[in-house]
């Protein structure tokens, strides 16, 4: 699936349920607006369910500050498994907080990112990571191959 027009907001705002991508790839480009307090951006804004078997190629840039930015979801409260980011790019140098190529944040006792492969580049300011920008959940059996540029700090070891 390729989105032919440039996205300016998440495709799915608050996801609950199971999304099985079946190994298919979604390709998109996005420029997200300046919205620090409500700016949670990704293909899925907030994941409260399960996202699995999905490939994503995306180039995302921020026109200002945002709170949580990822290529699959801005905030993960559920499970993301067996997903792949292929040559993904996030350019969030304008002040985005919590940026990761899979998810901006992965928080809570049931938040899991499992068996994901990530390649790409991420440019950010605070809490920047290849897989996730900030996590209080579980990250296991994931692989990152790429470059992280940050002029701030990070709490994760991905």
C-alpha cells in the first residue's frame, strides 16, 4: 500500500484490536504540524491493541515541535511484533520529544515491542532511539541498523 499524498495527521487515531499486516508493506511520507501537547504522530497515533507482521517505509518530518513520534505509532500501550521498518527516516530536529522509528514511546506494564527489525535514520532532540524514544515496557529480540542524530538525551538502550 502506498499513500500517494503526503500525510499531515495519523491514519488511525486510537487503535484497539488486532492489525495483522500479513507481511505487506505500507509506504508513506508525512509532514506533521507543530502541536506539542497533542502531537502524537505515526501511522497509528496510539496503539492499545496488537500490531503485527507489518513492513513500513516512511519519511516523516516535523514542521515544529511534537510530543511522541514514530513510524508505526506515536505511543505504544499494547504489542507490536514481527514488524519491520525499511529505510525509515524521521526528521524531528525542531523540538520533538520522544522519537523512535517504531514508536515514540512504549509505556505501561503491558507495552511490548518484540522481534522487530529496524533500519533507517532518525534526527531528534530529546529521548531519541532507533526502535523507541522512551520505554517503560518490554523491548525484546529487536534489531536496529542505522544512525541516530540527537542534540538532546535518551533514556533507552536500543
